[in-house]
C-alpha cells in the first residue's frame, strides 16, 4: 500500500481522536476531508510526524485579540485589513483553524478606543476573506454590552450577516459579575488606559445610570433579535442564582466565564455549556480574582476553553488540563478546544478526527511542557 498523489498521509504520529489517543498511528486526508486513519505504520510515502501529536484544528469561540492588532497603541489605528491578516496569522500558528472573532457591539465615550468599531472590523474580515488572505476560517461573535444606549441599533446592523455564529449578553456595570470588586475594575482601567480615579468616577457613574435606564429593555430586544435569526446566545460572567435563572429564561447555549462555582453548577445542571479562559488555566487562576478554571474542571463543570486574550494559550491550556487534573485524559482535554466548541455553535463538519469530517488538523511538538505548532492544515491544505 502506498499514498496516492491526491492525498496527504501523515505517519508516526500520536493521533488525538474524540474519545482516545492512538499512540502510534497514521492519518490520510484528501479532497479537504479526512479519508482514513489507523494504528501502526502508515502507507509507503507518508510524511513522518516524528512522534508529534496530530489533533483537530482548534476552534475558538471568544477572542477579542483582533482589537490589539487594530489599536496596537493608544490613539494608533492600524489598517483594518492588515490588522486582520496579522491577527489571523497569529491564530493559525497557534493551531486555531476556526475562529469566532469577538467584536464589541457598542459605543461608549471615554472608555476604550475600539468601542464602536465592530462594523469597520467586520468589513475588514470580509475583505480579507474575499481577497484570499486568511489562513483560518473566520466567523463573528457579536459581544453586546446590554446597558449601552446604542447596542440594539448596532447589533441590528450586523446580525443579518451570514458569518454571525454567536451573540453574547454582557454587562460590565461596576460592582457586579466579573467586577464585583470595584477595586479590581479600577485596577483594570488604570493599567489599560491610564485613567485617573476622577475619570473613573465619571465613567462608573455613567455606567450605573445606563444600566438603570436601558439594561432591561435592551436585554429583551437583543435576545429576541438573536432568536429571530436563530443565532446561539452566550451569557457572560454569571455570578448569582438570579444570573443563572436569567440564562435559562433566555435560552443561553454557552455561559462564558462564570465567576462562582455555584453559578457554574446551576448552569451545568440546566444543560448550558460552560466556557472558561485558557489563560486562567495556564496562570492557575483568574486575573479578576474569580473562580479558577481548574477548580471548575475538577468539579466536572468545564466544557469549553477559550484563548480570550492570548491565542497561544488555547492549546497550552488544553494540554495542561490532564497534568492538573488526573481524571481528565488527553482526548477529553482536546475536546474542550475542538469538538465541544464546534458543536456549541452548530459547526458539525469539524472539530474531531473522523472519516468525512473536514481535514482541519494540526501537528504539535511538545518540549518542556510548551507546545509548538509545526504544521496546520485547513480543509487539507497546509496554511502554516
């Protein structure tokens, strides 16, 4: 048996399936899809993986890292298409083959310069896609800050796009959810934008007023909008039993970054997928002082990891889970960054190594507990 000219065959690899790991095997893909795989030696003419991991391409549901490429310094706006291409390259070399680009769908004067730029970035993503400039497959995640006066109007401008795959309901009002400790929120804005306490007092007072005036009405309208377009909804920073009840009422599919084990348990019991940050796993805790992702994983309350603000953390966090929690094996850990996120947003053609699925694959070498992505294939074509 030998490899055909129209297929790629990788041999001498540890192959991560959805439910187990083939410690030494081979995989063949052709015409953009996985054709077959097996244990032992592969066909003659195969590419030697030298014992590296072969895993499904990673699937990212929540990363706002594009914004760091678009506004790399305060008041510095990069060419938006060039920013998308740079960001896309970083994702691909981190092993991410499918990404939901998280865009801020709101405007807020005096907060952060990327607010209100969702339309610009969505157009740049489309232009880069049409120009064949992208390595990963890009969709949109509309992050809706519910108390903001313009959020419904701005969401309506984007929600009809065919690449919108997720909408999230967020509320960063001081003193609740992620920032129950207002001091942590002050530290965040001091570090990110250099704001003074006087400036923050004005910002926080305005946010409290916005929540009182707009949050309830905007919540109903955004939920109805998502439901009318059949777009999955995510909650954000659920903390209390009331937050959990709201998530259940609104038909939430994914709960992003719950801040307490009590909230996570209630969400899990309701059948809602729980997403936590991979940086939280790598660092051993939350930068906001909330529940650690590994503590939720230990309780069986972690379904999906997200790189959030560091693309390389997605693979690193998944590979660290079995080391932190012996009950989680490698196949289960990799599911949190492949099969589980794919299914959460209806992408059933990818996310696992199975015959007929998309040949979105990565080859990973690990040394000193640090993974390096050596090769990336998207629909069978090498892109990195």
